C-alpha cells in the first residue's frame, strides 16, 4: 500500500490510498496500537475495488506525527481526524469505518464537521452515558497493554491472541510491528483520559446524526461482550447487529471475506 502524508494542524498524518480516481470513498480508522496496515485485507479485496480506499495512521502510530500529551483524548483525536477526512474527501460522498478504539473516534467525529453517508463499526466499543467501558470489557483479559507505555512482552503476546483468532505468522508480525511503533506517552495518556471520561455520549451522537451504521462483531469475541449493544437504540443497517463466527475483536482480520462482503453490500446501498 503506497503511503502518503497530509499536514493537519501542523501534524503529519500518514495514510495509504487505493483507487485514487474513484468518486466514492471509504475511510478507515484503526484501533489503539494498530496502524493503516490494520486494513490491508480490505485494500486487497476485489469486493471493494469500486471505491477509493483511504486508511490513516492515527497520531503517534505508524508513520504519523505526535501531539502534545494533553491532546491524546478521543475528542481531540477525532477533531484532528475529522479535518483530515474533510480535506481528502472534498465534495465527494464517503463512508467512515473504524475498528475497536477506531469506532470511538469515528463516533466522536460526528461532533465535528464531517458528513458521512454511513458508518462501519467493527469490533465496536462505543460508549454512552450509562454504558461505560466497565460494562462491556471482559474480565481477566490483557487490554491494559494498550493503555500503558511499559507493558510486559508476555502480556502483549497474550493480548494479540485475544484480539485475533488468526494463526497466521504474518498477522502476528503485523500486530507486534504496529504495537512497537506507537510513541509514548500515547497509550498511558489516552488511558488516563478515558478513566477521566473525557469523551462524549457516542451512542447519543450517532442517533442524533441518524447515520446508517453497519455494526459487525466477532461472534467469538474475547475482548468485549459482543452482545452489549443488543438492547441499545442505533440507526442499524437492516436493523441488524452482525456477529460473524470464527472471529474475535479484529473481525476484519479474522473473517476477511465475510467482513468485506458485508462492507461491499452496505456501501452499494449507501452510495446509491
């Protein structure tokens, strides 16, 4: 995937792009300690070949620049990335997709000047006034490694197996490469901001904007409760929360073909 850079508020944001001349765009936002490479299996998909695909590196991830520590909050990151999307989208229609923490950023973007036709929330962990992370993150997992700057390597390895069921050495190598590329103090600062509830009611803002949502969980989710949104009101595409067997948190990696087909079907309808 060929890399590009865009300057947003004096920060260099790295991204990769495919099908640059297509008029309809799908933007991709990775999760905590991931990178634009998190979406490599979507970029290789024939099912998505009709669309311009753009995947970013978040600040302090991959090849992107860094922010001051106080700006490592969901709100500030969403504000920055909404500017990047607006700059790259121009007047063309677009969808925004996120995975894991990326779904929080996607939801938070709706408070700013973005106007997506649809949202794709993969392995979502969106929060609401009465639905904090303590309500849906599973017990006895190793998610703490993405909220500390000094994690034990054994804990990181275990977390890798919790987020994904893939047995591919390549997939594991990408996980560690992305994790090790994150610059301090992103993880600890973000963790502190979440503990202090520096975020909006993401479920409320999605409903207020009434943006159609494709919501996809791994049915064999090991990190969060894949049923936690079942009784929550959201503008769901086909009135369905999709749960794909054989996938954990990184459902787009674990069950690529099924994930890509859902994204393709959703996009065809949304872009009509």
